[in-house]
């Protein structure tokens, strides 16, 4: 498989043995490329500013800081990759806060190698991945619209893409259905995020159900 078609992964975890073991494990997958691995949010920020990264595997507790430190600063620097939190465990409130910051999923470190690999493929393709124990956090992570919220009109294309998101289709699958480029689908999703004031697909689904149900 050509390098350009591989999913470029950055592993961020302060436990050296876990971090290096995961990197070696994933490097054996034909569609994965390890862009790097590091122990802190600061190192991760340096790496994503110099190296193309599609998916960041981010531990929540980094010893000298939290994964949320990386999330906030990476967004401020314009990082557009996907972030999958791989953790020993977080509370619902911690999970909800990371959802507000735009993570693509959460899974625990005791997951199987196959589950980890599939979750990376899912989030890279535009889907979100949450273990059942964190599904309530998905709901908590949705920021409720203010009382004076005014629904913005969606275009026909935005509504079509939104309906496909409801079906659980990845960006590539939506592009195939509409016979457009994947980048065109991503651009429409960004327009939807902007109009609805959300950051993730799960938040988009919830907000759309609350405010656009009559159009779906």
C-alpha cells in the first residue's frame, strides 16, 4: 500500500512501555503508518506542527498534564486531524468536556488490538467511536443551545449530507453516494458544524434532532 494512502498515527502516552508497544503493534498493519510517539502534550504539539497526522491516539492522564491540554492548543494551531482518546478510564464529566473539545471517540486501554485498529479506521473515515460505557457522555457532551438560539437555514446539500450522517456513513461512503469528492463532503460538514455551533458529528446529530427534526 502506498504511503499516501496509509493512516498516519501519533501515539501520545506517558507510559513508555505501553506507548512503544502500541506503536509497534499498529506499524504491522498494512494501512497504518506511525508518524511518531511521545509522552507529553507539548511534544505532541511539536510533532503535529511538523508532521502530517491523521489520527492522534491520546491518553487522558499524561502524568504532568491532561490530554485536554493538547486538544485546546492543537485546535488553536489549526490541527484538523482526528483525536481518539485511549485511556485507563475517565469520568462522564471528563468525557463530556473532551467531547466539547472535539474528540472523535473514547476507548479503554484494555480493548483488544483488533478493536483498537478498527476504531482508528472508523474515526479516520469520519465516523466516531465510543465504547458503550461512554454513550451517556456523548449526550452530556452536547452543548445545549442558548434560549435565544435561532435555527439557521440549511441548504439542500447540507440536509442530504446530514441525513447520511444519521445513517452512520463515513465521509468516503457519503462521497460515493453523492458522487462527489471526499473533500467536498468534509467542506459541507464544516458548514454544518458552523451553522449549528458544534464540533463533532455526535453533537451535530443531537443538535439536528433538537432543531431540524422536521427537515430530516
